């Protein structure tokens, strides 16, 4: 049964209010596909009836499940490749000089879904930091279901086949029945917590590196601006910000300047008093 315009408007309003995600007309098929399993779990014959029940129970657990279901959770190990290459080629050489006294690096992986990105970051740091250096990675997501999966650190063969090189699989994962589980050595420096990017952040940071990739595209301009403003408050003055390839701070928040890093780009906080300039270049990648 197709959702009515009123039912879709209710879901779109709920997701926008609680997660700042914009569901435009034409996404009814997506809503139905994501909510059908929830309707079946509730013993209801249709998504329409499930939505009607949600309307009768404001601010209930049903609402939280709806937001969870409609939060995009597409992810994979080493997704898009180049940002992680530039973490090694451009970012780490810079931070190894700047953090030589403390010899520690703190990273935030925002909208980390089921954990592939923070564990990818952990593998990169574990394998490329000099002896005596430490790192701490915080993964955050709005979905409690995804956070539970991330904390378990266990993945199917299909999931590890998506982007994870075989040598790294053997080095950083252990067989656990039909699944692969992150080793304790890798897991110990990665933690997870729930965070809604569209709401005020709890005290966190300061971070040397922030990955907030492929999530701003789901927000309107004002929400993007608010999120970037809060992200700026968690980043060290000389820290590095990575966005998705289809995302930018340009025209949204001029506190950041775009810098070339190999075949991709990253962002750094603009020095106080420095005017916006054309794209700068750092390193050769």
C-alpha cells in the first residue's frame, strides 16, 4: 500500500526534526522500503498502518526506530580510497612534526555507521605511526543499532570484501565462525558514542583529524552551516577536516579553507584575519 501524502509528510517532518535529514517528495519508495521491516516486526500488515501507529504515539520508541531506519548507513572499508592515502602521504607527515612533543593523535569519525570508517582509520594509524606514538579514535552516529554493530566490530565476508585488502584482513581481523572480528589490539584505541550532528555537541575534542564524509549532502544549507560551525569548535587550529567528494565548506562556512591533498582535498581552519583565497596547495600527494 502506497503512503498517503499526509503519512509521508509526517515521516519527513519527524526525520527532519530529529535528524535534520531532508526527505523530498519522490522518496516515498525509500520510506516504504526502510519501514516495511519495522511494520512486520510490529505485526502490522502495511507501512501505512505502522505510520498511523507512530502518529498516535508521539516521542515514543517507534519514532526513534523510524529515524534509525531512515538514516543512510552506506559504508565500506577504505571508502573512496584517496582520503586514506592522503592521510598517510600528506596529513601524517604534517602532524608528526606538529605533535612531536605529545606523540599522540586524536581523530573523530562522524556518522560512522557500522564502524568501517573508524576501523579503517585505526588500521592506517596503527600501520603508519612511528614507535612510541599513540592514537585515539572516536566514532559517532545517530543510530543506536549501528553503534551496537560498530562496538561489536564483527563483519560478514561480504562486508570485508568491500574495500579491505587481504593482507590487512589477515593482520587486523580474526575469524569468528562465519564472520571476521576486529582484533583487540586495533579495537582498544577506538570508541563509539551516540551523537546527533544536527543538535548541540557534548564536550569533545580537540581533534587533530575529523572525518565527516557523505553526510552533509543530506542537510539543508542552514543545517550544514550549523554543523560546520560546531565541527570547527572541535578541531585544533592546525587540524585537518575531510568531507565527502560531493561536499564542501565553500560558500557555507568561510572559517575553513580548502587545501589540495593528492587527488582529493581537505579543509583547514583559516588563520585569524586571513581572507578567503583561491584553493591552496599542501604537499604533492
